[in-house]
C-alpha cells in the first residue's frame, strides 16, 4: 500500500512508451487545453517537438462547469491527437471521464489523465485498474494527501500499477490566482512516498506570467516533470487562454529546467 | 437556465412519490449511513416510521476513501432498502455512483442521490437526465454556488427536471467539525433561485451533539427539509458512527422542526 | 480555563448595563457600520430604539484594508455615540484597536469590541483584562475554535471575566458571499463551553438579502443574540452598504426572532 | 502606491546594515524560534555564522495561542540577541507585537518582524512608519495579496519605506502540513510589484524534512531569500521543534541555494 510505503523509498518510475517518469530526467508534457482541429494541432505539435517536449497533451473530452460550454471534440479529438502524435513520434495523453469510453479510446492513447473533478470517481478509478496503460491522476480541488494517495490505491489495487500523480493547485480563499499550487505536497510525496509526481503550473496559477517561475519551483520541490498548457496563438486558445503560454515561452522554460534538473 | 432564473422566484417543488419537497411542509429524510442487513434495516425503519420520517435513506454503494474499507452491500443493499421501504410504505433514496448501475437499480428506487464526490461527475449527471426519477444532488466538498447550480443544470438540460439540492458542508481550515455547514448558500438559493434544497447536518458537522441545533438552523435558513443519519444503535453503526443519532434524538428534532416550519 | 470547562455547562452570562447576554432573552445589537455624524446617528438610533434594539453599535475607529480609505471619526465618533446612547438610554459598543486608546475611551463605552483583525492581537487582549467592561470578541477570519477560546482566555486570565464571543464568518473559497457564517461553531460553543455568543449575519454573509434568514438561523443554532448593521438610508451608508439593512427590515427580523426565542 | 506600481518594475531593495535584500545575492536569515538563554544563543549563532547565515533571528516576544504557554524572554531576549549579534557581527531581527515596546527595543534591533497574527494590526503598522528601521512583514494566515500589500502600504505611507514581505504559508483544509506555502504569490509579487520578498519554509510547511526542498522552490519562484528556524539541538528547541532543523542541515540548504541563485 502506498500509504504504508514510507520506509522503503525505492524510487518507482512509470514508463510512457520510451519516456521514463520518475527517473533522473525531468519530463515535459505540453499541448493545448483543447484539441481544436487537425491543422492547429499539427502546427502546435511541430513547435513542441522542436523545443523538446516529450509527451503531447490535448483535451478531447472536456469537463466544463456549464453544460452549455464547448465539451470538446470527443472521439474525433482523440483521433486527431493520435494521428498527430504518430506523425511526430510523441506519446500522447488525454483525459477520459467516462468508464464506457475507455474501451473505445484506450488503444489510441499512451497515457490516460484522470482530471481533478474525477479524482473521487471510484467507478472510473477501478475501471482504469483493468487497463495496461499509465495513468496521470490529478489531485482533486480540495483533496487531502491521504485521499489522493488512496485514489491512486484504487487504481493500483484494481490491477494497474502505473500511476503518476499530478499536483494542479487547490482551492483557497486567495482569488488573485485561479488555484494555490501546493508544492508542499510535491516535496512531501517525494520525501515520503514511492510514486512519481508531475506539476501543473498552468492550472496551479491560472496566470500565464507565473508559469515559468512556478515550473522551476515545482521541479526543485521534487517534481518529476511539468505539464504546461501551450498554443501557437495563446490568446485565441478555445479554452483556458489566460493560462496558456506560447511555444517561445515554453522553450525558454524548458531550457531553464535543463539547467537545474541534475543539480541536486 | 437555473442561473438566469433569479427574477421569477416561482417556487418549484419536486415530488417523491406522494412526498412534496419544496412545499409548505418540511421533509424529513433519515436512515443509517450504510444498509447493514435486512433485520437491522427493518428495525431502524420501524422506528423512523413511528417518529414521522417521510423518506428512508440508506447507503448501498459506499464511496469510501480507501479501497480496502467496506464498500457497501451494493445491489443486495438496494434490494433490502426496496423491500423495507415497501413494507413500511416509505419512498427510498440511495446513492448511485456508476452510470452503468442506473439501469439495474433505478426501477427499485424512488429518488437517487448524487454524492459529494460525484457532483462534478458529468458523465453520471448527464446519464441521470435520461431517467424519470427525482435526484438529490449533494454539493461538492469545495464547489461554488455557480458550479453546484451548473451540476443541476447538467441533469435538467439532459431531460430530468426533478433535481433537489443538498447542502452537506464544505471544506475549510476548521478541524473541530468534519465540515463547515454553509447555511449562507441555503438562504441564498431560497432567496434567488428556483430549486428545492435539503440540509444535511450529519455530514455538515460530523458531530452527533450538533445535529439537533443545526437541523433547526437549516430549516429557518430556508431549507425544505433535512437528511439525518440515524440508527437504533448509533455507536455500532458500521460507518459514520460519530455523526449518527438515535431514533429518540431524531424524534425530538422532528418535533422541534414542527414547531417552526410554519412560523415565517 | 474555558477549554477545560466542557463538563460544567453552567450557563454564564454577561451584563452590559441592564442588558443580560446569555440569558433567556435574545439580545439585539444594531447600528451603522460607521458613525457618520451626530444628526444621522441620532435619526438611526431613534428608529432602532423604537423597534426594540437593546444595544447600539457604531464604528468610530475603523480598521480599513487600505490606509487611504476613511478611517472613522475616532474620538469624535466615540463622543457622538456616547451622547446619542445617553439620550436614548441605550448601552453602546464600539471597536477599539489601540491599547493606548483604551484609557481615553473606556469610560464612555458600555462594551468594547475586538474586531476580527485583532483577535490575535495579544497586546490588546491582555490590556483589556485590566478593564472592568464587557468585551465583544469577534472571531478571526481564519481562527480555529481553540484559538478563539484562547483569545478569550487572554482577556479573562488578565482579570476581566466578561467576554462575549461573536461569530462573523470565516474565509473560504466561496466568493458568492463575503464570508461563510460558521453556525457549527455557535452550536458547538453553546453545547460544550461556558461563554455567551452573538452572531453577526451582516459580515457573515456580506449580502443584505440574506441577513434576515441567517439571523434566525443564528438564533436557533444557539446564539444569544445578533449584531446587525443598519442605517436609515442603507444605500448611502459610508461603509459596508451592501450588507446594511433598513430599520424597517430590521424591525421585521426582530419580530421574527421574538417568535422563536423561547421555543426550545 | 504599491498596488499601482505594476508598470514600473524597478527592483527596489532594502538594506539591513550591510546586507541587501532584493539584490542579486539571496539572503539567509536563521536562528531559533525562541531565544532561550545566552549560552545556547551564542552556540547556535557561532554555527550559523560559519555556514553563511547573514541575518540572525530569534524570538523574544512570542505570540502564543494560549496565555499559559511560554511567552518569550521579552526584553531580556532582545538584550541577548543584541549582544550575540554584536559579538558575531550579524544584523538581528525579532518580532515586536506591542507599539509601546518599540521605543525601548528599536535601537537594539536591525530589523523588526511583524508576525502573521499582527499583519492586520494597523495600530502597530502605523507606529512602525515612525521608525527608521527595516520591517519584515509576514503575511496574515488568510490574507489576500491586496490586503498584504495594503499592510505594507500602511507602514510606507506612515513614513518608513523599508518594508520586506515574508510569505509563511496560508491556512487551507490540508492538515498534513502546518500551513500551505503559497509560492504563487512569491512569483506574482516579483513579477508585478516592486517590493522584496523572503520565504519562510519552516512555518510554511511545519515539517523539518520539507524545509530543504521548499527553500529551493521559494528561491526559484522569485524569493529574495529565506528565513529558516534552526537550532543546535532541534528536538530540544523550546518551541516549534517539529519544524526546526540542525545547523548541518541548514548548511547543506545554503550551499544548494548558492548553486541556483544566479542561474536565471
């Protein structure tokens, strides 16, 4: 059990095709909030590939607060992501919300994201235990460390050991930032538990101008990598524009991460 | 749309068999946290019926933090609840977590609860729109008013207009109580929106000795009723014992509610 | 010690001139956020007196977030409040923030308020222990039960036993209301501790239309009274206009409180 | 005004004797939570001096939750701190809580700390405006960015421009850590406002084993330095033992900070 694993501290890692999360190299996951169309996705991915992004992300099934907002391209989005990932030889990750979509989508994906809103969706978590595919498990908006580790345990105990956590900010009284990125728990998990963890400074801050500094902070706090929302035209991104950065900005962040990844 | 409905203020109500939620009479929903076995459920229900409880609750599918904890009697629990409800002529409500269980369970239930952990489970919410059965939609642990109303909107816009909200406390820094029961929002919803709302002082406080006072507070804040965890032997309840009250205590609370329900 | 007093449960009360806080009658404290000028204060007080308000409040020293905002009439405000209170034979309460102002102001006041921002100001709390005057101790914005009771203990252990708590809402992620009124703690304090407590639905909600319902909820949760911001012209109040109610509205709330104060 | 200063972004710094906070070199402030006695303070300081600590901290007036807990050595503590600082040629910083203590203590101090509990103590803040001494202004436990900058503005507008902010964690629902260190605001302040900021990973985490990683994270997020609780015998520290680290541990953290301070 994860929660009892404090003592061993053997560093577990999770492999997404040929990318190792939890090893000495920090992993960069990036892409747009939503997959918008094939051409835009291709252009973005071409840029990301050049600047060293290892895993491609893009939302196909979008959990939106209002039922009247854009809900994503769904299966069509998964198809676009799959094709573009294949063309540029990059593993892909996207969020799945419905246990019934797993069967049709899993074979096209290299990693499946469980979003914040579904961290407590035990139905989905148990179903993911039946798949042989790495899971990126985001922290719930107000989940405690114990609840988060137990959510991972739901997947692991159902048969799938390849779980990577993702800290994406919690809800607090502070409204200047969208969420409060809780790097304390990133440090705590690396110090005391045996599971890789990725940091999401895009949702964790909700502000484009803070993504660079908080990416670096996430890495030195112990993160095994970052997941960052990017776009060739951030201001026109169909969702989460305020927190989406340009490829140029991302490129600079990646080169800064390279400077520190092996320092400690 | 709920969020745009501020002006009309026509008081909508939802009917659960012959019980009206949102009308002049306050509705009492009660029962054990978990359905434990047929005999215990029968004894509890007999007591509840005598003291005026109108709708019977009992957990069959239990969303537990740890995958290693008791997960409920599942379909067997639904069956027990259904039989006991029939015997005592009481409508029943229980939580369903998996869209795939709806088909097999819906016909045995009079109302379906969406738990806190699933308020953002849009897959489940949309599926519930396909059923002709009232829904009790609990507030997520850190859901804002807007998000909560939008969750109801997911169900309503998918075809099922019979949604009742349930305030069950939010997460704050305070640890003396399990959650902080947010009666502000009960008052706000009655003042500004057109949807019935039930108050849950059991989860809202997590402490048996506070359930009585907070039930009354919930009613005068505008609640259309309360949902209270009760048991014939509260200390031996298989889950949530600390917040479960006895039938005697419940009986006293109900008679206090009767004293105030038509005062304002 | 307050924190060890759980068992005795003898109901302590505090006397403000001839008004008893903590007895069978619920106490109504009201007045404008800020003392604005003598004439306005006189007109407001005349209205309050007629509708049954027992203690007059009005801010003289205003703790404002920005140093450039109106800081209150200070000693001039205390003087106005004192004169108007005398004319209408009502005890008065106002906030003091500076231990050095106590000497000059205490003799003109019947009760001294410690505001939210100063609940942890141990210098001020200890100084108040030297005065023979009742204290209204507001809860800090994110103070736990233990910290709040200990703040009262600072005053009591310094020599002044006459402390009344005031719940005025805590900070949470919810932005629809200014604060989240935590009636759980009102119930908990009446159930387990031996100190009177007043509820402030004005700051606790920040919204005029919720003050009525939350006043009643505060009373049935166990509050010994309410403190409500009112004005003859609420929309023109110099501070906190959004949460200030009219004398007519207050009058209705008071008559509703009368209906329930002796029910339980 | 600080809040209107967004555009200029000229990097202000504050000088504490010959130490510059806000310049290219990151500043290390360290020492025990409480000044315990002369000999212990001397031994601790000797160790700190050797490992590169630039400013010595130590609590003399201790704001404790309970009035019955150790309240610090007060003036005697200031005297010890002053003497030890002089012997080792290190500027000293300590918390003052009472405006009336300023007169007697200010001349013995090189920097004055305003603690979390006093961030809203406008009486104290305005008084500090009359002194020609740098101020370390800790963030209130649930203070927003706007409130915190305004607290600094209270000091500055009263005549003292030398204010340094200190992020020390905020209150959230998470109980694994004592507070949640909010590095988002460190990044935001460096990005958008013109005032130096120090990070306190000791109070920000409450856990010794997280202090190292969170110190580094604080620096790359934009912090101008760190303030860390240390002791020659951490387990025997008279207060805050759980978050206090050894001189050896501190020495390692400092050398890690040196590796990154000029990287970006």
